[in-house]
């Protein structure tokens, strides 16, 4: 039974971090959103190891997709490299 309580606690932690990441992405704050995403990813790895039944597997799949989409949004915040054209040599 302790395993289920730990699973729920970790799942809630990931969901809380996901809300924070969403807010940070809207504010375009890259460093903190990246740190939160890394924390959530580490928690997801622990959660995956704890999953015992179908319901928990569904929760892990949902959170995996959620963190994947948030990861894409965080990557989109990275500044784009400027491409400068070289001036022709006379």
C-alpha cells in the first residue's frame, strides 16, 4: 500500500511542476522552465518504475505525453541563431 501512496505523491509532484512549467513558458522564462522540466523528467522516471497496474500505466503515459509537449514548448523558447550573409569580396 505504501507503493500506491508514493506513486500518488510523485504523480501530484509532476502535475504541479507541469503547471509551473506552463506558467513559465507563457512568461518566456527559459532557465527556470528548463530546471522544472528536468525535475519533472526525473520524477517521471521514478514513477515509471513504480507503475504496477493498468491505471498507473495510463497515468504514466499521460504524464509522458504532457512532459513531451512541454519539452517542445521549452525548446521553442531558445533564442534562434542569427544567420549573417557574408559580404562579397571585391
